């Protein structure tokens, strides 16, 4: 006779000791800063990453309120975030700067089985490096935008398969515009006959893994066309495979006396 089928899950060790052990392991091994605050905004439990964010050890912080471990203006900002979280069911992710580092803070109100609020659970993630990269990209784009005001040369780049995925901005381009829209607008300015020809030349050239050069006409204000030269050089890895194509577009100066 077979064992009767049941949808009831097997019994697990849910003893307070086991739950405490699991919670302690979670706090110790988490790659993010973790903290539990009571309703008086006192640190009940913190892990080492959270404590490090505040420049202290978990032992030094546990039992203290946020007023005892933080100073203005961070204290005022965090107190506002936490008090709002105690009153609302959903709190949006916030960004806080502590000791000149950027953190994303996730706050969740915690209630007991009776529905009473017993505190707040905090998760903090250090995003300093990510924001630094984003700032550098913005500065790079602004740099090219400034160069466009004093130089007619435009930088562009493409993936190994030849797909153009970057063109530096013109001074007249919309700041913050999606890159693909910028690229599409460039293509729309190319003479239709040249667009098809250049694309065919470019795709046929890719397997050669050698520097590329071509010319095309680009529409200008007033309906005239300016002759442009586009060059590209392959960036290779240690095995000689193309990592990226880096190029420049500049007006072709014609020597009328030649």
C-alpha cells in the first residue's frame, strides 16, 4: 500500500534557536548593509557592513539611536525617511550620502502577528563606484559636446559586428537624448545614395580587420551637402580579434587648386 499523497510540506525546524541562527547567518553573510531599528529608531541589530558605513563596529552601534551615531545633515535626511516609513506601507528607495559615499537605502516597516508596528528593516547598498562611472560618462558626453562647438570632428564607435553604438554629440543635440536617437538622426542626414553605399563598404570591410576609410555627403542647414570623411581603426584583443571599432568623422577639405 503506497504512502498517501499530501500537499502539506514537511515539518521544518522552526524553533526560536534555529530561527535566531538563520538570522545571525543572514546578517553575517549578506553582501549588503543590514539593520533593524525599533520604533524609537534604536539599532537593535546591525551587521558589520552597516556598521562600517557609519565608521564604527556593530558592537558600538547596537543599542544606540540614530541621533547618537549620525550627525547633520545625514541625520535629518535619514530621520525623515524612517519616520515616513513608519507611517506608510511602501517606502521608495532613497539615496543617502554618508562619509562622502553614496548609498541606496531600502526601508521596510515590520509588524508583528497582531499587525502592530515593531520597527524598521533597512538594507543599504554602496553605489559610490556605480555613480562615479555614471558621472564620468556624463562628463565625457559633455566634453564631446563642448568640443563640437569648437571642432567639426565627431567621434564614433561600433561593436565587432560593425553596429554603430556611439556617436559623440553635436552642440545642437538634445542633452540626455537616447543614444540610438542620436545615431538615427545622423543616418537621416546622410545622402540616401551614400548611405547604402557606405553601409555596403563597411560590412564588406569588417573581415579584413584593417583601418577603414570612406567619404559621404551630409545634409547641412539650407539643403546643401558637406563632403565628410569617416575613418575607423580596430581595437584588438591579445588574440587579434576585434573588441571594438573606434572612428572619427570630419569635413573633407578639398584643395581647389589641385
